[in-house]
């Protein structure tokens, strides 16, 4: 998710790279909900489509922005032969975000590791 709608991927395209942009389920004009299982299925579909188009994973660099950090981590694990993964402005610590919005009596659930 590189926010391609406003030109985030334009620099790579202008430099001669192929760019495949997509929105997470439930974001932009996409249907669905942004639950983890749907995020995993979405990136698998994107990668399979790229391979179907003739791109080899060894030549693919994945760029993820913001909430795409979760999907980036999954993609790196599932597609270990991609050339690289770039995560931009993703979450570095989600616990403060969770605690600020979660009922206090459930706080212990969010901190368990």
C-alpha cells in the first residue's frame, strides 16, 4: 500500500520500473474488511497476479506504507525470495494505540506476549 492514488508510486514508474498498486480490503474503494486474514489473502492474490503477469519474486521489491506494515511482515515471511521489502511510516509500537482505545478492563489482553 504505497498510497499510489496520489502519486506515491509515480517516481518508480517514471524511473522505468513496473508498479502494481492495490488497496487493502476495506480501504479506498475496496470492499471487504481490514481483518488480518483478509490482508493475508489480499497480498497473496497480488503476488500471485504479479507472478502470473511474468514477474519473478526475485525481481520484486514490495513497498508498504502505514498500516501496510502488517501485510509487509506477512509478505516477507510468505514470499522470502522477493528482492526486498520497504516499510514506510508503519507502526513501531502499536500497544499505545490499542491502550488508548480499549476499555481499561481489557488492557491486560493487549499487553500479553
